[in-house]
């Protein structure tokens, strides 16, 4: 029987560390993967001195894991989070950095983000249509075409971009104000999920959510970007309102699956952008077709062509179709977006990115 992630975590929970507690209770385990009999993970210490002190714990963890039935290899990397000890403030990377404050007043209408040429919001009227998957893969596809791309995970309640982009390191904040983003697959990215434990919920009211978005937009050192992709949460709530009213957007892309129920909510998102005077750059039909890998038969599991018909009806650009494929899910779960490789789906994202670049939108 193959070893499970739960078995590995149970073993690591029994490995004590010098400052008290275990590797698990002290939240030191990062990037854990269990593939067959191969176990890989990172032990993240606060400082280089702490990392040296953890050497016996690392050896104990390796020995205990190799003793599990079905384990063929254990690969452990020790890393130091930074030169200073971890701050007392829970789950944040700098003592005075607090995410989730109330938004500060802003005069003069929507503002630009320093160094960012274009900002594209990726939205959906409802959850489950693959909006975050489209956001990460579009960002990677644009980066592969030579664009300087940023990706902001603005889904504060349900951030998924850290897993999809394969990053888990906590962002640094050298002065307690500026946040240093992370980089993956040629994309500069930031998510509140990087500042929380993976299973930790964000339980905030609207003002704190709006303040967090403002901080992620203005306090992150984005550098020079051709385009910043903002992965919005589903619906038409505080985040969408704050982004459109406080930030100069190039426009929005609305993602939907072909069926009528999804289109019903997509129309609400389109109506929201119209009322907020945000240009809609176009619509994308996700999970458009399914090609059987065995026989090559094309099936339309969720219908087909509904988004293109809606775009024509509303006189909006139809940006393209993204097929439904198992490898998209596997790639997202493994932290390497499908657009970073080759194949039918990667080519669909490449065409989408090319259309945005050729149209001057990205």
C-alpha cells in the first residue's frame, strides 16, 4: 500500500524541535509531496542558526519516514526564512506588517499602480467555472510570449494561486510596509494565501477585505510590469467594487462555462462591469469541449458555444475556447500550470495570450 500524506504528517508531528513542539506544531513543513513511495518536503527555519540547530530533527525525520512501509525515497531540504527570528504576530513575515486593515481614503478617483502598464481583471459570475485556472495559465502564457506579467490573487476568502503556481514561501517585508512578491514560471505573483497557513480561514468583514486588497495592490513591490492579471473572487461583491472604483483597469475578462446556469451569472458580472464603467475586453468559454484520450471522440459535457453566442448577442469580443482536460487539473494541483508546457490546452492559452497582445490589451 502506498504511503499517504496523513501518515507522513503524523510521523513529522512526532519529531521534536529544540525550541519546543514538533516540526508540524511549529509550522515548519513546506511543499510536502507524496508520490508513490517518494516523499519530498522542505523544513523552513526562521534563521540560519535555527536551521543548523534543526539538523538532528531533520535526520530523525528522514529515518522515521524511511521506516514507513512503501517508502522508497525521502528527500528533505532545509531552508532559512530570513536573518531574523520569526515575528510574534501570527503568520506574517514582518513584525509591523498587518494585512487586513481598513482601507485608507483615496482622492481623485481610480489610481494607477506604479510601474504597471495594464491591469486586467479576470472575473466570473459564479464559482466553479475555472476562473483561477484561467488566470494562472493566462499569466504564464503571456510570460512565455515575452511579456512582464504579474498575478494578484484577489480571492481573499479562497486563495488558490499559491497551489496552482507552486509557491509556498512567505513573502518578505524588510520595512514592515513594502511586500516583496514571489516569482514562478516567469510570473511575479502575490496572494494572501502566502501569509496564512494552508487551512486557515480568513474571517473578515467587508472593510478589512477592501483594506487587504488595497495593500496587495499598492504595498507589493511589483516592479515593472507590462500587465497585471487580477484573479477576482466569484460574484459581484466588495472586492470587485473596490478594484473597479479605486484602480485604473485596462478592462475585465469574464470566464464562463457553456451551460445556461453559468451564463445566467456571467451576465450579472457583465452588468456589474457596465455599471462600474469598466471595459469588458471579452469572454472566454472554459471547459468547452472534451476530447477522449482513448478514441479521440469530442464530447460537449457542459454544452458548447453558449459563451460565443452570448458575446455575439452583447457585441463583445469572444476571446476563445479552453477545452476540458484531466491534465489541467493535475497540472494545477502540482503547481505547474498547463500553459507552461506543450499540448492542446497549452496551445489554446497561447492563442488567447497572442490575441490579447496583438490587440494591445496585454
